[in-house]
C-alpha cells in the first residue's frame, strides 16, 4: 500500500527526494481532518471495554489502561490548534496500523514508550 510505504519513509526520515506523491501525502496526514480521524481512533481505543475488538485486532487492554494518560495527551495534541509534524503523524499511523505492535500485543516495546515517541515527533 502506497500510504503505508510513504508513512514508513517519512517516519524513518529517508525521503531524499520530495515527489508529488510524497508532498500530497504529507499534506493529507497533517490535515485537520486526518488529525481528527486519528484522535477519534484513539478515543475509541481508550474507551473500549477490555477484550473489545476495536479494530481488526483486539487492543492490548492492559497496555491501553497503563498508557491512558499518554493517550489523553495525544488526543489533546491532535485536537489542539498547533500544527503537527508529518513525522509524528506518520509514526502514529504506523502504531495504529501495526497489528503486532505494542497497542495490540504485549512485548518488549511498551505502548507508553511508543506514544511518548509520537508526541515527541509531533
């Protein structure tokens, strides 16, 4: 999928040449509409009862509960008036889409650390 590939390039900082497709993608992922869409996804994730399938893969409820403060801060940042950086938005989109990542699976990478990284990149 082109959007996922562009997200990975933006997040990694490996975009040596800005193509029209990349420029359009950056414009789209930093738009108010995309910010509200991702804030909405985080709200649903934050409020879902344990064991609820929010997306295609059930979220790791304990991780979501433990990272609630960071999720709330991220929702506030996305909903606020300040501009956001494409790298942070790409990082968040990757986190939400990665069914094997800390939002969905227990493991060495914690959801709190991932969310802190997103906030720092925004």
